[in-house]
C-alpha cells in the first residue's frame, strides 16, 4: 500500500490494517527462522508499509491537534 491508500482509510480501518501487516510480518519472520522464504523481500516491503502507515497515522493525529493550538491565545 502507498501513502495515498492509507490516507483514504478511516482511523479504525488504518489501525486494523497496521495490525494485519504487523501480524503478517511476525508470521513471515517466524517462517524465515525455520525455513527459507519464497520471497524474502516481502519482509522489507512489510516494514516499509508499516512505516508509511504509522507516518500517515501520526499526520492525522497532528492535524487534529493543530486547530486546538491555533485557538489558544
């Protein structure tokens, strides 16, 4: 997923998607420790998706907090 796709998700959907990606990454790392993976580059891809998702999530939190800062004199 790219940042645009993450931004289109609601807050709850974003959290759910990040949870699913983390779960997949965990399972993939577990399989990698036991046997050779078919696509080892998938680990890197998942880590990057998590980073993008977290960045979008934090942007959303900052946008919500920003108007409150502007209101205080």
